[in-house]
C-alpha cells in the first residue's frame, strides 16, 4: 500500500515595524557528504526602531560525521530585510 500526503504551507507579509525578528532559531538541513548539518542562528533586531528589519546575527553550523568529522563553523555579521 502506498500512501501519499501533501503538506500545505502559507506565508504572510507582516507590516514593517510591528513584529521583531530577533530570536534564536535552530534546525537541521541535509548534507551531501555527511549525516546532516545542525544549524543555530541568533538574530538581534537592532534597527533604528524595533522590528525595522535589520540587526546582527551569529550562526553556528555543526556537521555530523562524514568527511567533515564533526567540524563546526561560526559566522557573524549583519542582516536586513528587503522591502
């Protein structure tokens, strides 16, 4: 027996300035030559007004097994939304 299902996703545009994006986000993504990549990112919403869509980030990627042997990559920088 074969069961097929469909996932539904929706997106909405939020008014600029009403909702901040700052926070801590984590999850895993596929990897071509390892078991997977665990990613964590912390966004700091530091624009001129809260929720203005800009700030700084710190992102860590941890590779699980494979050719990377558990290596971690740390990236830091600035982010902004596009109107």
